[in-house]
């Protein structure tokens, strides 16, 4: 097995930095300047502009389907990021930076380079059309990826949205960008894949990093009211465009913002404006934690709308992490990190995801380790297990890079790592090995209690699965928490933006560890009567919900408590929640048995 290791440079400078409670902006900058070792030196003379004039792109988005949207938005997510498709980073896609301007590091350098906007437009459009294609979505669906996180900059919304920004002079380069974003969402939907639209680059920059689109290192969003207003206007427009798109699972308001004092106020203002859009009352809104998971888990936990904490977890940026051997990192992931994510997931009402993580290692973490291949596999497997089971889902960073080849074991590149250092498939059910729609289950249950009657028609059908209540918009869906809640440990997950760090290989495998129940007596509570009329409503709803979700590609309910709140309303007492979770457990057991029978 080939293993590619990441070399983290400037270690002496990093050691001199103080990092209380998370990475400083300077640490993020230093880590990203190092870049992956495999990125070639950019040659400003290599201005080979493609002869590319593709014309309009075809976009098809089917009519909104509220029932399917509910599953997309509330299900457990096994996801991957589509990084550097619409927000470009030089360490990932050096091919589009060969004739970039300035520091040749960020989106603005591409738009202002290539000896003219017309040339930059050709370069960008060819990249959008070839870097990731419809075949990639077919491939992802085939191996069990059910969601993608799609990083976008405000410039991705089109030429009009560059006005009033540093991109204004180069806005024509993005004339045809938004139709391609919609095409990507359509491709995903045709293959049963949900899309989280992530505003990765905000006006003025939310973090001063090159992955926000700028190269000057300045964070202006939180000190400039004009930039804040433009960013919220862009988010409202995105909401208007996407709220009635069936497979859009939500909108992420900002990516990795600096945790300024007014960040919570900005989040409140953005959510309030976005919720005013028709149909968006319960559209999931994702919020990055600013590398303070405890603060924002509580912030989301104190709300009752469908808001989700996004936490990013890397182990290659801080001296505390890079000084540990991979074996110690794995132990920390399985203990401290797991406990932190589980704890914070509970605090956040189950609404927590780890939407950036990877298998890269600093070279220092690989030194003196016997059987390094096995150690890196355990490191990755440990992460995947925790992020899958301790919260509502995860998204690996990232799907594709330049020169990423199948089987190369690059810890940053998903496609090159599948069936090598990553598993072959990523389905929600361990017994599932290929896409399956309309899974049929019998009336048997895996419950240890014989009192849970399997002969009742009520428990054998998913026809009565709860839908969104009248208080929620048809397009909104909330995910109920599976409640392992937790946040990543401050040390390992405080990493700055991973993407610029040097590349590493690491192996990871999908895990199906225990599925902790949200209530201590969950596994023992069962309906007390064999008569359908005496079966608790919560149990019947949970059983039907599990079967309904499974019929859509083998999905599992992920945001459980949010789902219960949004569908049961005032019925959601403690006993109802307990019965509901029992029903989900038994329903998933029936689905698992059905899948195992298919394999025989």
C-alpha cells in the first residue's frame, strides 16, 4: 500500500505561537503557506489559455418533492467535500493558477490573471466542466456517499454579485458560474445525493485566508457593515433559489470564520433574514463553530430551529498534534475527541456534523512508528468511526485534486483513497454493499422484548411515517439527534484550515460502531401490548420513519430530536421520544435483516 506523507513546514514558527482555545489567524496562515509538498512551483510564464467556448449549459431541476426533501435533510450524512471546484486553492488545483496574478494563491488571483478577464473565464469554465462531472456523482452514489458539501464564493452566484467587491472588475469571468452550480445540484439529485450549499467565501473575507477568495490576509467582514449586508443579501438570494430544490439539505452561512465577538450577532441576522424567505422556516442552516465547539454547540442547543453546528477536525496544524506519533493521535481520537464530539452533539440537540476532516499526517507523526501502513489505517478508521457515530454525519476533505489517481493513498484526496486507505463503500447500513431503493422489510423485529408485536399491520408499514408539521414549511426538514453528541477535543480539532497543509496519506475505514441511544432506558422500553391499538404512537412513528428513510437508498434518520420536534410538535413528550427511538431501532433492525437476506 502506497502511503504519501504530508510535511509541515515552518515548525519553529508554529511552536512560537500561542493558541488558546483554537488556532490563531497567524497559525492558519503559516500552515497554509507551507502547502502540500506535491504542488509544483507555479510558472507565471505558462499562460496556455484553452480555446474553450462551450456556450450555455443545460440545467434540469425536478419539481419540489416534500417527502423526499424530508429524507434528504434529516438523514444521517456520509459526505465528501467538492473542494476547489468553484472556490479554488492553489495547493489543490495548481493547473488553474499557472498564469494567475499576484500571489497565485486564491480565487482573486485567477480572476485578475491569465492576461485578461476573457482568458480567465475560459480557464474557469473549462475547469468547472471537467474537474468534476456527472460520472463522479454516479460513482459517489455507487459507493454509498449520500451527501456532498459544495463550497461556493459569493462570486459563484454570478456577475451581479461581484459588484461592490474586489471581484467587480473581473465579474464577467463568472457570468456562467451559477448555471453550473445548479447543474451540479441537478446531477447530485439524479443520483440520490443531497447537497449542502456552503458559502466558503464571504464579502470582505470571514477569515483572511486564501480559501475565502482573497490573498491580502485581511478579515474585513466583521468590521465592515457593507460587507455584512452584501453577504446576508447573497445568503438570502441563495435561500430563494434553493429552498424548493428537493435535494438541497441546507445552506452553510460561513466557512471557518474568525470567532469575532460579533459572529453570533451576524449568525442571528443572517438566519433571521433567510428564514423570511417563503418556505425557509425550517430549511437547515449550518454554522461553523469558529473552532470553538463548546460555544456554538450551546448556541445551537439554546435554539429550537433547524440549525446545525459544523465542526472541522484536523491533526496537522498545531505543535501539540504534530509532536504526537500517529498511534497517540489514534488513541486521542477514540477517547478525548470522541467524548468531546458526543458531549457537544447532546448539547446541540443532536444537530452537529464534522464537515471537514482528513487523513493527512505531519511527517513528525510518522517517525519511529512500526508498521506505519497499519497505524495510518487505524488513525483514519478511528476518525471515521467517531464522526459517523457520535453525531449526525461528516464530510471528508476533499473529493478531488490535480494529479489524484485511484489508489494513490493521498490522505487529502477521497477519490484516490477509496478501496485503499479508505473503505470500498460508505452506506448507512453495514449490510448494504450497493445502492438499493424501495427496501422491503418483513414484520420481524430485532427487539429483545417479545412484547413488541411484529404481527401488527401498523408496525409493518411505513405509510404512516410522520411528515413535517403544519408549522414547518414543506421544504424544511429537521434531523433528530441520534445523540451521541460530542465535540472534537480542543487540541486536535482546533486545527486551522487544513487544505493548505502539506499532503499526507492516511487510511480510513468506515465503521459501524455502537449507536448510542439518547435516553438511558431506550433499549429496554418496548410497547407493552400485542394489540396494534395499544402500541404507543411514538413507537409506531419511529418504526415507520426508519422504514421510510430506508426506502430512499438505505438512509437512516440522523437529526432525530429535530425531526421529532418538527413532526410531532406538542406530542413530543419524554415518553414519546423514548418510544420513537425504540421504533427507529427496531425498524433499522428489520431493514438490516432484509439487506442481509438480499446478500445471500
